């Protein structure tokens, strides 16, 4: 007599529904991201010094490009470190 096995033994991961992310720069009516505003830039840089992706930040593509340039300028001038601590 053959062994009885279950076809689907693995449990499927449930997809969680997240609240939609809104661009904080659009909400606060910020037109340009300034490289001298270190508090804003630090929120978008990880502990390793990487620039956070747009999907995690929830900001628009236009502001992500401005953010990238501002972080790179701040790094070049020594306002932000290139790598994390």
C-alpha cells in the first residue's frame, strides 16, 4: 500500500497590506532638496552609508533624483560620511 502524502505541505506566506506611502517633500511643499540640510539627508541614508531606495522612502522619482545629488554633494564637502560607522 503506498504512503499517503500531502500535496501542499508548505505554508504559504500571506501578503501584508501596507498603508500607501506619500512623498513627504510633496506634502510639505518643498521644491528643492538642499545639500546643507543634513537632518533631512540623514533620514534617507542607511547605517552603512547607502542611499535608501525610492520604494522604501516612498518619495517620488523627481525628489529621489534631487536627493541623490544632494547626498553626493554633502559627502563631497564632508557634511556626510561616505561609509557608516
